[in-house]
């Protein structure tokens, strides 16, 4: 019985791995479809480049906002000081 149990467990693990692989392939296809529809990216490299570009822009915007907050904080400090 041990061999039968081991083979059954192995079969279940293989089926589980196949199911996971199919799900990942489906997610990858959905990702490509989204990139193509939303941003006109034809491959993952274009998508990565777009992501990096958007990420850099987000970082720049955060820095700009932080600088504006610091300026406003300084103005408020000066106003409270007088």
C-alpha cells in the first residue's frame, strides 16, 4: 500500500504543478493583453520600459510634492514666528 500511496501523492503533486503552470500562463497572457490594450506595448520589454518610465515620473512627482510641503512648512513657521 505504501507504494500506491506514494504514487497517488506524486500524481496529485504533478497535477497541482500543472494547474499552477496553466494559471500562470493565463495570467501572463492577460498581462500582455492589458499592456497591449492600455499602453500599446507589444512585448514584455516595452512594458518594463514603460513601467520604469512611469516609476521614475512617480518618484519625481513625490520629490516635487515633498519640496512644496517643505516650502509651505517654512512659510508657516515664519508666519507663526511673527
